[in-house]
């Protein structure tokens, strides 16, 4: 009852009227709540037994405590104009939002001098924060209580609180630093292919995130560390290592309540699917694909990346009818046009499928809709140009092909001046030898053998199952020879 009186004393007249109106409009289950509120506003502060006898004719029991709890929550809602924040499918998200709400409630109550009520909410915040590793909310609740008790607590006890606050503050800043670095790296990896200097910078930042994980062992820091490694290792073609982090990432999400959510689990299967595909493990990739598509609604945006990976599995498996069905499904998606780059990706995939099926004119036409991908000077731009060159050969347009090959040589020289040990340089050597040998495949392959190292020798060979370079130039040449 102390908490209820603490709030009632702070209510304004219009707020009291608002409570009465809510009770009058509520169902009969709130009848006792209304009578309790009437008693509280009529009498001065009395013990619980007084109110329980008035309402139920017996000492306080669980029934009375439920009524009291309902009234307290109703008073808090009116005082703070609260709205429910429990509509999310993830327990962690709901708890986080509810904890933030209670922190705000406690801060407002503290500002209105309802000290006992505010402390009660802060203790609830701390309990939830400990359970779900909410370092920011935990710190804020502790510091608000510390601010309020700084002149009423003994020096020895307050020093313990001070040290606890300093530790919480240190942890929350480190976790925030890890999250900031993660988003910075994600931005770099998502918007352009990195130079060697850029990759080195990314590894430095990842090293700092790993250091923060070792210092704090905080689930949120481990979450961003695993996810960052998954992104970066794939860019570096280190797929076995990436697969290891994918499994750690899924395990963390499944075991840590603070990180668990259906969407995150679905995203973990997306990563497993993608890395398994790049390793050429099509059976594993297909199993993960089924997990992904079963966890997203067919009308939501996240369903589209799942369809794209499913397409790649069918494409590399030679199941071209199934691959076409997935393209048709994607292009009929209600959110297909939400991203220009994604639309362009699907047109590129369609072009690759047309090429495989021998529909060269249709493939060439699809490439006209891939313009948004040409901004990637180190990746998709090159693969689109390569596919275009192969299409022009199949369409028997040698003059246009000459121009494309020579332009590509200049393009790679401009964008890869100091990177002659990687695949773009090797691909240009293919093209130039092919051009010099008047597009004779046998002569060209005989002269470019040195550019065809075995897979274990490094980057030039590339991976068999790429999510970008679906039609490999050297493989196409061998088929035509």
C-alpha cells in the first residue's frame, strides 16, 4: 500500500478523474479495484488489513494482492500515460522495451518525489537488466538511485555503490564501442569491395571488438563479434572459418535469452546457407534454405534474400526449372521494388539463367536492368562486363566484343593498379589472350594455363560456387574448346 499511497499523493485532480473514468469503463473484474481506489482516496494512509477487511471481509491474501497490483499498475499508467510494449515476437525485445519503459517511469516518479515508488521500479529494471544483460538500463537505474541516496547513505556503503557504477559504466561503454565498430564494418562491407588497405583497417577494428569480448564476456559484444567475423571472412574468401563463426552465432542466439529472437535465428540460418553454398556443400545449403524460408512470412522483405540463396542452390545443382520458378516468385513479391540494387541483382541472376539455357538475346536484354550494380567497381561491375562479353560472342557480334574487351582492360587497370595478384587481373589476361588469338578457345587455353592455378593456390581460381560470378569465364572457355 505504501507504493499506491506514494503515487496517489502525487496525482492531480484531473488524473484522479481519469482513473475513475477508466475504472467505470472497465470490465466487472475491475470492480474491486475501483472500490479500493475509492477507499484509498477517502481515508488517510491505513494498513493493508484495513482495506482487505473492507473489500473481502478477511485478512490480506493473494486475491487482495492481485487487486492491489492492478490498482498500482493502473495508477502508474495514468500518471505516465503508458502504452503496452509487448507486441513483439521476441522475449528479449519485449523485455528490453518494458525495461526502458520502467526506467522512464522511475525517472518521472523520482522527479515528482515519489521516492519509494521510483525505487521499486528501478529495482525491477535492475532485475531485468541482469537477466537480459542490458548494461545501459542497468547503469541508468543504478545511477538514478545513487543520485537520490548520495546524502543519506554511509560513506563505506556508498563507496561500494560507486565502484559498482564505475564498473557498469566501463562495461556499457565497451559494449557500445563494439556495436559502433560492427556497424562501421558492416557499412564498409555492404557498400563496396575493399582494397587491401581497407581490409587491413577492417581486421584492426575486428581485433578491437574481439578484445572487448575478452574483457567483458558480454553477450551483446559476442553477438556483434561473431556477426562481424561472418561478414568479413566471407569477403576474404575464408569460408571454413566463416562457417565456424556461423555455428557459434547460432549457438549464442539459441542459448542466450538476451540475444534470442525468431528473426535472429532465421538470419543465422541464412548465414549458414550462404557459407555452405560457397563451400560447395549443396545438400547442407538446401537444408538450411528450407529452415530460412520456413521462418519468414512469404510477404515480408526478408523472404527475398532467402529466395535468392535458394535460387543459387538450384542454379548450381542444374535444376533450372526450379531456379526459374524462384525468380518468378521473387519478381512477384509485393516488396520486390523496395531496393533498386536488389532488383538489379535479380535481373543479373535471370541473365545468368538465360545464358545457361542458351537464351542469349534474353540474357543480353536482362543486363540492361543491372545498372545499379555497376557502382561496385571491384565486384559486380566486373562480373556483369564478363557476362556481357560472353553473350556478345554467342550472339556473333565480334565488333562489339572487341570494344568490350578493350574497355574492360582499361577498367581493370584504373581500378586495380596495384592488385595484379588477384582474380580481376587474371580475368583480363584471359580476355586479352582470347582477343589476340581471334577468339580461338583452344589456342587461348593453351597460353593461359599459368593463370589457372589449382584451388589451393589462392585467390585467382576463386570458389566454385560463387554468389556473384555465376558464369565463370575459364569454365565457359573449356566447354567451348
